[in-house]
C-alpha cells in the first residue's frame, strides 16, 4: 500500500474533531501527480478541507497565517506587521541575548550606540 499523507492528515483532523476549515500547502510542482482518496475529494467539495499549491515558502506562510509574508526592501528590512518582520525581530532579539551571554558585543546594539 502506498502511503497517502493527505488522507492521513484528513483522518487525523476528523479524529481531533476540529470544526475549523483545514488547509494544506503542497508544492505546486506536485499538483500534476496528485491522487486523492474519495474522502479527501468529498471534504474538499464540502469546503471542509483545502489544498493549496504553493511555489515558495512565503506563499505557504501567507495561506496558513492569513498575514503577508513580506519581502526585504533595498535596506534589507521587512515591511512592518509581516510574518518575516516578526521572525526577523525575534531572531535579532535572540542574537542580542546570545551575544550578551557569550560576552560579545552585539552588532545591533553597537549600531544603535553609534547613531
């Protein structure tokens, strides 16, 4: 028997008794090879399950979160209130903590002081 991860996910969703509409991102290049179990097809027809083909991770982030992923601008910064902006902020925060813990000066803190 061939393992069918989409049907498996649908089964897990039903077992968890979730009432929300579930979303699944799959690589767009896999669409032409997609073979779905009848239960999955029915769930999609009823609007209880959605399969979205995505070309890149940012498309997937936007579908699953409902927020813009955000692209870097010419200064290397992400637009505010985008997923990548929040991720970048958090990573910079962790960088500061790691630098302080190791006794090194953090480049972000150094830049702020030099202004």
